């Protein structure tokens, strides 16, 4: 499943303030290869920490495979040999299982790791690439997954083609993959896929012949045969009762049900299926629900999210329609600059985003307009906290206009110095310790860094962060120290701010 060209966030971009953190830069400012990309990418490489000559290693050119990814190493700051020194099995397991749910900063970091140009360690083959594709699909990033496999060469192996075919089915661009399968039938052992593609290319005799062969040789399960029969012969089943829907369909089954007029709802299905509801053939409400779902996982460009929410007037009231109305009203009030109107619309819109779990997307979209608005009292305090969830969090911390609303600890944390303020909770104390200059990096991660195993060290630090967010505060301190040790200062600050500001989740 694909996610149109992609990106996610690791970090390294200096801010305009002294002693500034490395600030994530919005990829939306660059023309993406596809629409609907995730919105954050780190575009400034790390700076050398010493004037000493770096060590030089020599590798025969013929042993190096070209790096594969959508974001160049010069943009993310991550080296092409990110996975060097690590076992392919360890990396694939971490990619497949590292938890990022509920932490937009970790989601952005994972997307950056998955999409950055990297080469696998020797003898790893396609294992890491396939794990990257599978995790992108699992996160709902179907467009980036499709773009990544297309960049890698989707017809170089059956495994690559399978991911590509699944992605194109969900994004509605299966003509390209079907053309490839027709030209090279060996790419798939699936008779169902070959029948579908023959029919898609209007080669009905071939599709019918393969269907009869599959039936005679019992090459397909009975439920697949029934579905393909209705797909090829719709006139024969006009009055037939609907087929039973499978609980766990594959993308081809999903598309076939849609084609015969029995479309399956995507809400109960994995996130990748939500991409199908972003197509123009879906209704607006389905598009909105899919946008919220994908935005919660960091797999949707914030501008695409806002575009859908601003497309037209709400068709009704209640539920998602109230959230659409709240966002549209705030957007209108910010454009007019009416402070009294913003006093009314901002709390309403923020509550709506809390209900949807899309607070950081909202902050990315409205952080700068809120900074320009003239607000007072509780509205100013709310706007300040929202801005701390945006990429301009450090500017918010220095904003004198919010002096009466500033939480000293949050302001210090946004500047990378949480130890300058009293910690209001045990979690805040753990965060403060993680930013201390003397905070030790866990020995196992330090050893990985000494061995040049940067990618594995980052992934294992992400696992520690997830454990820390769940209540193991020692792991939280260790994870923040590790992120800062590898130059991920912006990720550390944003992740910590999100923990403090979204702690209720």
C-alpha cells in the first residue's frame, strides 16, 4: 500500500534563536513527488562536534549497493550506512515492532528512518527494505510505501511486486502494476491477481480462460471463486444476495468487493485501507474520517488534512461535522483578526481536535496564525500551549506576549533547559534528568554508537521512550539522553513537550 511520496521526522535544523534546538522543517514547502505526504522531514545534516580528522574506512566500490529511499541523506542528516554493523534480523524486528502510537515525535522519527536513503548491510538482501515497506503500510502510509517500492524497482522480485500491487490497489493506481504483471506473469503466483489484471486491461477471453482453469484445477478457494465470478459476470448476479464479507481481507479482495458494488467500510480494517477513502470516488464524510485516522498516525500531510476539512460546508451536525465547523470557524476568525471571535472559536476548535486525537496536526496548521493574533487571558494561555506543540515551540517559549500564561517548566523545556525550572511532576523530573548534561546514555546504546550502529541505536532508544511514556521513568530519562547524544535534540524536545501537554491521552 502506498503513501504518496513521503517523509517523516528526524531532525537537524537550527532555529533563529540563540542556543536554539534543531528544528524540524516542514517538507510541505517542497514539491512532493506525490500528494498526501507526511508533513515533517529533517533537512539539515548534523554538524561536526570536533575539529579532529575523521576516521576513514575503505570499501571496494563493487560491494556497495545503491542506497534506497525517498529522502536524500543530505536532507535528513542520516548516513547512507545507517544500518551498518547490525544484524538484518535485529533491524527488521525493530522496524516491525518499535511502538510509536500516541507520540507524533516518534512517528515522525520512524518515518524519517523508513524513508531516508539507506543501504542494507552486506548479505541482508531485501529483508530490511521489505520490513520498511511493511511498516509503512501498517502505519497507513500507502503512498510513501508505493513510492518507495517504485524507487527501489517493484519488478525486481516477487516480494517487491506483492507490496507494490497491494499499494496500487488501495490507491487506485493498479493499471501500472497490472501492466507489469501482464508483461511478466512470473511476478505473482496469485491466479486471482492475474485474472483481475486481465479484466482490468479488457482482456476478457484471457480472464475467462484463467477463471475456468482455476476452477477446474481448484487453484482458488471457493469464496475467491465466487467473488471473481461476480466480478467477471455481473449481469448473472444482479438479484443474488450479497456475499459474506471477510473480516480480514487482502487489498485485492477489498477492491473486488468495491468493484461489484459491495464496498467494505474501512474503519474496522488496518490503517492502510483508509487510503482508499481518500480517493475522489469516496464520499466527503468517508474522506474526513480517513483523514483523521491517518493524521493520528502521522501518515497524512497536514495541508491535505486542512484541505479536506475546508472543502465545503458541513452537511449536518454532531460528530465529525461539528469538528469541521469548528475548524472552519477558527480559520475564518483568524483571517479576520477578530480577537473576540477567536476567544470563542479557539477553545471550541481545540476541544474538537482533542476529541479526534489530532492536536499536533492542528498545532502545525495554526501555530503561526495564533502567534500573530492579538489574544489575552485564557485564550492567550491556550494559544501558547498549542504553539508549544508546533514546530515553532521555541519561539513560543520566548514570546513575551504570553508572559502571564507561561508555565515555567514548559518554557524551559522548549528551550532545552528544563532543569532551570521546578519540575511539577515525577514525569517532568524524569524529563529534566534526561536533558542534564551529565545524563548517561545506556551502556548498550553507547556501545552501539561506538560500533557505528546508529540506526539500531536510534530504534532501541525509541523502544526505551515508549516504555518511559508508559510509566518507566528511568527509561524515559535514558531515551532522552540517547536522542540528544546522537543529535536528535529537536525530537527529544518535541517528544517531551508532547508527553507533558498530551499527558491525558
